[in-house]
């Protein structure tokens, strides 16, 4: 009886701890990763780095100088050399580690082994990005960050730079209108177009920009933002009235740019833009 009582005393807390870890992994993956997944994955990476690199074909033969030094100082077996590993940097969603590739290796070699690395180190996914020539960064993601999206606390945003979504590698997608001013967003039903648009308007709303909406679905998408929009068309008739005003605004801005450039604004006549082409040829 004493043995059974001791077993219950020891096994009870262990079972409770295991059940709590399983619950956290299912319901609160970020908490589970920070408390359990991060230490385990770090230990796996440190303990198996050289062997995993060799199994993935990411090692190279040692240099002659290294071979001579090993033979002169020790009796150890001369093993292939893996990429030089940098410091492991833990994050709230995974790990980051930089590798310096050996001469002759390329980032595509590491990217081709991403699935093997994922299984070897027990993480949700592994992504490879090039930092500079000869250096790649492994981004290890500990859990499915898209199941319950939480944007990073620090995002490189600013004027006309709006973080609108989270990528599957846990990095934010920032829409930068100063780099790419035009965009066409397409997608199937329930693919996230409306949510993307709402995040975009929410990010642009505090900035000194004019927002105009055309929502021919009776305004079901853009009506909640009507107080911030400079104009909103909710049917084809209103859109037909709004579009000429937008075209006129565009032309006025072109004239302003030409005036700043020292070019007198002019109103071209119909057909003037075709005269330089010359007569049509058969």
C-alpha cells in the first residue's frame, strides 16, 4: 500500500503537468511554445546540429589544414564540416539562427532540406532567407501562427506603410504605397479579401490621406468606414457619378506636376495623341 500511495503522490503531479501541457498546446500554442517547445527544440538543435546537417547533405569535406591539425593533435575521426552556426535567437513564435555557408554551397541547398530540418528539430515549419552572400537565416516556427493570428508588437510601419496581415513564417506583411503605389487584389470567396481591405483602411485612417470607396454591394463592405471616407458609392449610378470626379482630380494633379516642372498645362484635342504615329499601313 505504501508503494501505491507513493506512486499516486508522484504520478499525480506528473499527470497534471502532462495534461496541462497538452491543453496549452491545443488551446494556447504560444504559451506552450514559450514554456515547453522552445527549450526542447533548442536542445534538439544544439545536440543534433552536426549529424542533421550531414544527413541532409549540407556538409563539405574539411580543408587540408584542418585535417592536418586534427591528425596532429587528436585521434578523432575526421568528419565533414557543417555550415558555421551563429547564435540561436529565440522569439515568441520560434527560433532564428544564421548559417555561414561553405564555398560551393548556395541557399537553395538549405531550402531544399527545410522539411528534413523541421522533422529533425520538432518544429512546425522552417523557412530559409538570404541575409547576404554566403549567409542564410533559418526561421524556425514553433506552431501554426495562422490558427490564431497575433500581429507582432513591433512592426516597421510609417507613412503609407500599413501592416495588414501575418505570413505563415510569423513575419508581418506590410503594404508600402510609397514603394508600390498601385495594387489589384484578387481572390476566391472566403480567401480574405474583405479582411485585408478592412485592415488596410484601418491602417490608413489615422494618416493624412483621402480615401474614396466604391462598393456596389449596397455598401455592405465599406459602409462601416463611411465616416472616414471622403466619398462612398454604393451602387452603379453613384459610381458613374464618382468616377469622373476622380478622373478630374487625377488630371488636376498631373497639371500641378507639370506646372512644378515648368511645363505649361495644355488641353489636348481629340486625336492629337495619334498624330505622331503617322498614317496606318496596310
